[in-house]
C-alpha cells in the first residue's frame, strides 16, 4: 500500500476532492501553508493500493494542472481617477506529489 | 522506528490522547477534514519504537472502536407543533491507521 | 529522496522557514498541537534529495536548539498589592525530527 501526499493549491481542492471521492478514494485534507508565510496551499493524504497510485496521480494531474488565467490587477485607488490596467495572465495550479510506502494498514471497527 | 498515522473522529481525540500520553507516547495532532468536505476528523502522528507499534494500535482500538449511540434527531421546527422523533442509533468512532517506516530519528536539544 | 518531518516550537517557525527558503528548500507547514492539549507546536514537511538531508538537519539544529531565556512570571493579581517575582529561566526550543523514504516524486505542471 502507498501513501500519496500532495501539496496542491486551495483553489483546486474542491474539484480534486470530488474526483477522488467519485473514484472511491478516501482523502484527508490537512491545513497547511507554504514556506516563509506563503498562503494558499492544501496538503492531502491518500492511502491507496499500489496498483491504484497511477490512477490517483492522473486525477491530480487532471484537476491541478497549471493554467494561465487572465486577471485584472487593481492598483491602489487614487480618488477622482478611474485607473484600470489591462488584464494580465497569471499562472495558477500545479502540485507537488510524494509517494511513500505504507507497511501496515489497519481499519478499526 | 515507525510512524503511526491515524485518522480518528474528533470525539475520540481527548481520551485517546490521554491514553497515549499516560503510556508515554508523544503524539502530534494535525488539523484535518475528510474527503469532499466531510467534517470532524483528526489526524494524529506518533513516532514509536518498532516493538511498541502493537501497544499503540491497541490504545487506538480501545479508544476509537465503533459503537452505536442513541441520538434524537430534531426536525426543522414547525411553530406551534412540538414534534419529537424517537431516538435512532447512530454509529460513531472507528479509525484508519497507517504504519510507515522511519529511517532516521533526531532529537534536537 | 527523503521526507523530513520536524515538530518544532511555533516561536522557531519564522526563522527556520526563512533559513530553509534561503537555502532553496520547499517547506510545508501543517497546523498541529502536541499531545493531550499541549499548544504551540508546528509540524513541517520538507521533501529533499538524500544528499541534502544533513544540510536540512543542520538548519533545524541552528534555528531550533534549546536555550534558556529569562521570563518574568506574573502571579494572579491581588488588588492593591504590586507583586513581582524575580525572572526565572525557562527552556524553549528543541525539535523532534523524523526522516522517511520517498519512493516517487512528481511535479505536476
Ligand atoms: Ni472520472
Ligand atoms: Ni493503560
Ligand atoms: Ni545559511
């Protein structure tokens, strides 16, 4: 059995969680933040049979792949002026995934 | 040395933590939630000597085993009516436990 | 590749995180509390190449070593009396570190 630990963006959690649940995988979400006060990360743990690791990785790829989205940045407002910038492309998504070995699995009933 | 990672119900945390501490095990509690927005789970990590794994598992079984408790469900109130349902049995408790290998252990003094 | 999991004191997080980031290590901070309701711990995860484990351990030692600091303890106030105690030395810092094996590492782009 394997433990898949993935660090994903918060924004991808709902759809990845939905995908994992629909495919029958139990997932645990840990509250987390990135290094040196960077916000917006979520760490998830999935215990999974060895032969299902690739399927879980594919679900992560499908739901967390990087993409560019146009975003309008608002500068500090200046009273009386109505400043707008053209939208810029911002890269979102991406994930870091670790797979570790599980020696024993127990289900306590 | 082994890392015991257990996902338990919040309601079992205080008594399991007390049991582990009384038996001399250090335990770390991570804030967590279950898959697809399910609430009420707690993830714990315990670093433990190989020969103590079974003792820790037994403490988890003792404190987290499933049981049925009677619970009265309150329907949305209807003004002027005093509706009560008979109590129903709800299953609580249970745990998922993973045991993983620890290659190095360091205590920083 | 290795997973370094360290349980440190909250007070050491900012400087350790800064040190890890400056040396190019990605670090994920998990919200955590210690056993039986003890507060003030932080759990961090660092995925790192085998040959960098010692460097990460040294950064943890440098930033989290135990030290004694003088602390003035304030007794419950008694109205009309201005009681102060001499400062006492309190030990802070220290860390528990586990190193585990990572079988696969994936970066989702
Ligand atoms: Ni599907
Ligand atoms: Ni006992
Ligand atoms: Ni340096």
